[in-house]
C-alpha cells in the first residue's frame, strides 16, 4: 500500500513546489508554536522549528494509525547576525527590507521528514545567498503597498512574485528561496524508498 505524503504546512509556495514535481500529497498545517528565540544560530533554529512542525503532525497521524510520511520545513533570513522570520505587519516588513536592500543575505531552510509508523527521520539544511538591488524607502513602500505578498514569507519577500524586480542574484538552490530545497528533499526521501525521478508517488 502506498504511504500518504503529508506536507505539514499551509504555505502556498511549498504546495506549488511539490505540485510542480508531480507529487501526490495532502497539506496538513502544523499548529506547532514557532519560537524564534529558541536559538541565535539560524542553522540550528530552522532545524528545531522544522523538527517541531513535523513531530506535531506525525503525532496526530500516529494517533489515527495512519501510514504516512510527513514533510516539514522552516525558513529564515540571516543578515549581519540578525535573524528575520515572517513579518507580522507591513511596518516590520519595511524594517526588514530596509536593512536587506543593496546587500547579500542568507536564506536558510531546515527540513524534516518523518515516517509516522517507523519513526524514521531525515533532516537537512540548505543555505542560499540572495542579493538585493539598492532600494529607496519610497520603493520599499511601493513594493509593500502593492499587495500583501510579504505575508508568511521569511524576510518579507517572495522570489516568485514582485520581489523578482529587485533580486539581482542568487547563489545556491532557487527552490530554497521559494520555500523548500527540492534537491535536498529528493535526497532525503530516497532514504524512505521514494524516488521522484523514477515516478514513484507521482500524481501524473
């Protein structure tokens, strides 16, 4: 019997990425309480938060005796010793972007995959360097006031949307910047016998 694949997230970007590779999955957002103060090391922080999200959903599924694999991720932006998560409102988003403009920052994603029945787990972290063009305060507000694409995105921007207007270069995984490093996810899922390239678990 084919295991269910569960994405422990309501992120539209992560859903798009998994649909783009033909994965048949269900979205079950975690209600794990994200605490950005758990670590000052961004690599450790994303690992802790991704693990917490995956465990939260896996525990619920185990109570239902579900045969499933849970995928979770967490993303932050790191710049000059600061960690930027999701902006709570547009003024905080402006503060984030004002610091990032004209500079290169690191976008870091932690991933955790858990087999509900066996408890087997694989974790990974990926880092991508992202460079912004210089922006004036007026241009930052123009970006933020056009729509609310900054909401729910680490660092208050979205590569897939209008932030592409001022992202001048990326060094590393582009899917990591969108929300999940798909190449690293593929490597992790191979440990569970799931091979995207062979068509296993493909939705067609």
